[in-house]
C-alpha cells in the first residue's frame, strides 16, 4: 500500500495503469476512505483478486476493469513461451479472477471480453498476444469513461430542478472509471444548473454510502444529507424525497435488478410513497442469459462485517449472522433503467431487448 496523501489531486483516479508493458495497476484503497486516500499497487493477479474480494476496488464496472488488467498481470507473471501455454494460463487466470465475487456480472463480462479478444488475434507471437490483453483492458477502461458520461446525459432529465433524491451504496466515480452511473445522473443534472438535495443511505454493513458517496458528493459541492438506512421511510413520508436512483450489479432479461443489500426495501418504500425508483447501469451490467432475478447468485459475506463494524464488537460473540451482500428488486418496482443505449421504460423484457439487444450472456 502506497500512502497516496502526498499524491492526492482534486479527483484521484479510481484505477490507473502506471507505466507501459512492465507497469502495474494502481487502485484507490476504498476500504480506507474517507479518512485516508491511499493506493494499492498491483503487479500480480493475486493482489488484484484480494483487492476485489476485500472491496478495496468495488462497484460493478470498476470490478470489471480491475479484473481485465488482472488478466494481463496474471499471464505476464507466468512467463509463458508458446501459444498453448498462453491460452492455458489465460483460462486459469480468468477462472481464478471469476472466483473473487459472484454477483456483479461486469466481472464475467470483462473476463469473457478479454478472452474473446485474445482468441480473435490471428497467428501472433506470445508477446503480441500478451500485449493484446493490456490493450483490451485499456480500451475497456477508456470506453467506461464515455459510457458513464452518456448515462449521466440520458438520465439527467429525470431529475426535476429542486428535487430531493435518495441514493443507496455508491454508484459514483469510485465504482467506475470515473463519474459513475447513479451519481452520473445526479452530476449531469447539477451540470444543467439544477439544485438538488441528495439523501445518502449510509448502507450497512460496510457504509459505502457514508464513506464513499457522501465523500464524492461533497467533493462536487452537491448538498448531501446522510441518513441511516432505517430512516428512509420517514424521510419519504415527510415529503423530502421526489425520486430514488441507484446503480446495479446485475440486471436480468425480465428487468429484475440485483444491487447492494437494502435496495429492494427502498424500492418497496418508494412504491408505497408513489415515488419513482430509477436504476442507472451500463450495458455490461445486463445478463440476458438469466430469465429472472431468482437465478442471480447472491454473494454471502463474513459475519464479522455485521458483528465487528470497523473494528469494534457490536454484538454478542456467539450470535448467528446472515449477511447477504446484495438483494434483488423485482422489475415491477422500477420506473425506468438509464443506460448508455437509452432509457428502458417501461422495464419489460421486450423493451430491454429493444434497447440492449442480444448483447451478451453472463457467467
Ligand atoms: O459491494 P459493493 O460496494 O461492490 O456494491 C456496489 C453496488 O451495489 C453498486 O450499487 C453497484 O455495483 C453499481 S456501481 C456503478
């Protein structure tokens, strides 16, 4: 871990590739924010795997980009000399990285994309094949910047001037290359001159809302009010929220959406208060190979995240814990999905196919 405080700039990069072919992946260590801005330098695939698993890098699109660079690192460190060994090692690294976190389909989308890019190279040397992996990762990284901007542009009109907006977890620049998905919509509306009041769910148990979203909003001088997750119903009842917007980790063919645990509850609350609930996500978050949200694998995480939040025990030592990291919001609760391909409204299988096409299958 490199102490990045001395290198900090107004908006540090969530991920960056440092140097050329012999270079390394640098990530903001998001577990240390907002108290410390520090970086993890990865020159081995094991470091990338650990960074994804431990949520040093997190958020569906950022996980995918980190994994793509991780593939290059994993193949590079093996020093393979012939094509068969290259593809054997490539498949080994892809399957290893695929075991880091199961829910965000962007991970599998990215791994599949680098695999296909390597397979499409006709008769090159092993060193060309290897270079091709880095180029593909860099391409995905650059494309994500553009995609996030477009999502912001597509979604900004959904936010009326003067509205109260509620968001959950972190779907901002830290969850992507930069700019984000749900937060991109908010940033773009702000750029149109709209005045917004953003309520930020703290997002138990790991506080991505409190630690990351509040930090990003304050950096952009957007009025942010932090609330505990359990306060959302009361805040809606008081009429302070006119819409909800969140990101997504996997959206399946019928429009069901997996996102950070607590999202489903918010969607139900929004319906009860007749408040529109929006999701913003890139095409790479869609998994049209699954027909319903029932089939989405839900990551289960350590009980300690619930019993020992940030270093202190807050529950009896022997209590049993259930800690699913994501939940599934049924499509019927979602007013629209904002993508770089356009707005999906209504959220139906047919409209998803029209906007997203038969884009890709998941795992
Ligand atoms: O466990 P995390 O922090 O990776 O969960 C992140 C989310 O749930 C985000 O909302 C989602 O990945 C979308 S990020 C643009």
